[in-house]
C-alpha cells in the first residue's frame, strides 16, 4: 500500500494479485471499519470510493486510520485546501 502525491496504490495477494491504482483527484472517500479486536490489535478494513462508482474494499489492513489520514493529507496538499482550525 502506498499513498503518493498523485495517487493511491494498493497491491494485495501472493499467488493471485489484486491491484488498485487511483488518482487522488478521483478519490471521493476512504471508509474504515474496525471491530473491537481490530482496534486492539491495530487492523481493519478500508473501502476506497472513487468517482464513477469505483468501490474497492480491502480487509486486514494494518493501521487503517493512518492510511486514511495519509490519503486526506495528500488530497489537502494537492488541492491546497485545509480543513483544520485557522
């Protein structure tokens, strides 16, 4: 998993691979789901939603909240907007 200043890249699998490359300008949201066990041990599921109906779920992701934070940070940097306190 990687978040660059232009896109999100997710590659999973060993024998069979699943890959998602999505430009940050096409990302609508990153949803995070964590069970109680996931919160304790730091894993969860993410769903990357893109424009045009792209809905890509990934499970057993380490630190899913940090992944979402990094995506949001890069989107803010790219668009020049800030949602934090002034």
